[in-house]
C-alpha cells in the first residue's frame, strides 16, 4: 500500500486546489479520479452547448493573483472547452500533473483504528494508506436516468448529458428527443435544435430561464475587471451567493410597481443573474417572489410565437430561485423553429418507448436519439458507490440514508480524518462553486495543519456540534421558500431519497463567519486524538 499524508478523490476544481495546498504545506498527497482527464464535472459533461452560468472572470480561482491577472478569458461566460483549457493550464502552472492518477476509482475506504489511517482500495488494484482522506467528488457526479417502460428495447442511441461519448455527435438530419429542461437541458436543446431534423422536448416542469447575454470579453472589460480584481473578489464573499454584483439589500415590496418594473427591465438588459440581485427577499417572501416570477413569465410570452407552446413553457409550479435559475440565449427561440416540438409531460405523459420512438398519451414520436438531461442524484450520490467505513456500523452512504449529516459540510462525526469539499451542509449549489471550494479547501488545510502542529493523529467533528449544524441548516431552510420546489437541492428529484434541504441557506457571509470563528477559536467543535 502506498503511504501518503493525504489521498484526494477527484481532479476537479476542488481536488486540484486541495493537492496544491497540500504540496505547499509539504505533505505527500495524491489525487485519484475515475475519469480519463482532469476537470471533474467539466470533463464529463461534454454535451453540445455546455457552458458555465457564472461569469468566467468569477468562475475561476482567486488564490493566486498572478494567475487571475494573466489568464485571458475570451467570453463573458466560458464554454466547457475554455474551462478545461484553464484547468489544464492550472495543472501545468502549479506542477500538479505528477500527483494525479486518472482512470482510477475508489472502491472502498476503511479507517484502520490501529494505525489511524485510511486504507483505500481502487479499481486498478492499487492500495493507499493515507492519514487523511479528502472527498472532492463533486455534487453532480451520479447521473439520474429515469426508468421508462421500453427504454431497453430502443434501437437508437441513448445518451445522458453527463456520460457523453468522447467523439462529437452529428445531429444533422436526426430525430432527437430530449428529456429534461434544467440548466443542462436548456443548453443542449438550444444547440441541438440548430441541427436536428426533428427535436421533441419532453418537459416535466417548466423552468425559469433568464437571458445570459453571452458575448466576447472585450479588452476593455478584461482590463476593467482586472484593475479591480482583489476588491471584487473580496466584495463577492460579502454577498449571499459569493458572486460579485449589484446586490440591492431592500425588499421588492418597498418600492412602487413602476419603480420595480423599471429596475427589472434595467437588469434584464444586463443579463445573467443581475436581476436576481434586484431585491433581497425573493427567497423569503412569496409576494416579492411573485413580482419577479410574473415579470419573467411576461418575457417568455413575448418571446415564443405560438401561444399554446408559450403557455406550456411558463413556469408557475414553484417560486423563482427555489431551484437553480437557468440562463439562456436561444432556448425560447428554439421553440419558434418548425423542427422543434414541446411535450408537456403533466398534460401528455409518456406511455412507452419502442425500438423506433416513443408513445405519449396522445401520439407516437419517431426518435433515433434520446438525450437524457435528467440531472443527478446530487450531493450525496457521489459517495453512494464508494464503501467508506469509519467508526460506525454502517458506511457513509447508509449513514446518510435519512438525510446527510455533517459539520459545515466538511466532515462527519464517526469518520475520523475524513474531509469533504462542498459536502452537504455547505453553500454549494447556492454559491459560486469556485469561491466555496477555495474556502472549504483552505479550512481543511488549516485543520490538518492544526492537528499536525499539536501532535494529534486524528480529528473529527463532535457529534453534538454536528447535530447543532444539521438543526441550524433545517431552520435556515424553513425560513425560506426553498422547500416549495422539487429540486436536487432538497433531494426530491430522486425517488425514495430523503427530502432534506442539503445546502446551507444562510448565505456565503454567515457560512464564512461560522468557519472563521471555528478556526480562530482553535476548532472547539472538533475532537482531536
Ligand atoms: O439537472 P436538473 P441539470 N421524466 O436536476 C427532468 C448545474 N449546471 O443537469 O423539473 C421527465 O436541474 C427534471 O424535471 P423536473 C446547475 O447547478 C450548470 O439540468 O424535476 N423529466 C428537470 O427538468 C444545475 O442546477 C450549468 O420536473 C425528468 C431535468 O430533468 C445542475 O447542474 C449547466 C425526469 C433535470 O434538471 C443540474 O442541472 C448545466 C423524468 N423521470 C448544469 N427526471 C451551467 O453552468 C428528471 N427530469 C449553465
């Protein structure tokens, strides 16, 4: 077994930064990743149209000012390809390549109480003995494919957006069905609509999508951001989602209808999530939420030519923002094309899939390619296939069956020397992922150093502190409208999964404050041994 200080699972933004921090601290560390390349979720999700909905100048590491000053993004919102080039650049720049073992999955990890080390077995037959195990496995790792009668009999291609083949697929002249209209579905539909002979979109719940207004990043925009980078990064951490923007900290109901409408129009023209920062109570006050939801519906009605299609596309089953709001530039326009058709599944359910197509309650649609953009068994799904055993009788996945429990989303009582980056109970999903990752990794690096400096060989959250954190999470979520939506944030997108809001809903600043206080007071909520 190869001895290590730290074994890191996952070579995405989180794992790579963790490796960098461990190298800086002079610890022996190694990443294993099941994929054939670095990039995590960005490596796997190679569907056409894949792009990040956080602006590129913000969806990037801030830990090294030279890196952020020197890297030149070409678009306001980066494509998957550009994000991967950036990640490759980071790997080279910080000399991380030798510490990464690709095509290697963890099968099982057992904490050995005699040696106080994790004994880890991988699919390649290789073993590691590591003092610390860090799961940087991402929240969106385990694809969800619906169980539709007859899918096995289908003779054409079946794709999931997160399991896309390496070679590009030409959709020209194809009859394509896309199931799912979340952030992924909206991107893939916008792109495939341009080429397919026929594209049928199967929508279960209409979603809110705002204009992205993607554009080339001009030298002026680049210069302006870079001149203010440090202040903007620091301001971002003071805002609820960790994303820099013009956050207006007043209620949507504190202004007149006319003022509010003008403000929505102004922010709509700017694009992106600016409009979600127009007022501070969209997620806590249904009436405030109704004002913006209705504004977005009016924009959809105006975009889609056929009134019946527009009606089906109007989101009205959940408050806006209670599941991830999508960004688009040509999604609604796709439904104005003669080759694109919409099936609203609650009015016209799927009956069965056949070798050459799909039958709904109203018609038969010929299909030669199915694309499932049906999301993920999120956050906890990434540990479901790994047998991780600590001090408890059950493994981590079984332990979380009734809903995940952790302290800060970074560690679990009963699992010594195990850390999670962006685990359940952290702000992931409700924050700029890279901001959260950098802070999480920093905290883990600090607690590892603290343990080393004080001669401790084990560390884990106390079960009382973990209980308090889990209670706090539920309380914060229940002050909001989040539980009104069925989403991957609260587990309700997966049948049989515990319905628990898995994300810290108190906003980035109070999460950072709680972690900083923990560190500054010498980690009182952890047990060292
Ligand atoms: O997954 P989702 P996603 N029959 O769970 C539908 C990030 N991301 O991959 O709403 C029919 O959001 C489901 O319907 P419903 C981002 O954080 C970011 O799109 O549950 N339909 C829904 O429409 C995002 O939140 C970017 O009724 C079924 C869709 O599938 C997260 O990834 C790009 C179904 C799943 O939506 C996940 O997004 C892409 C069934 N049995 C992703 N089961 C950007 O940065 C599920 N659905 C832009």
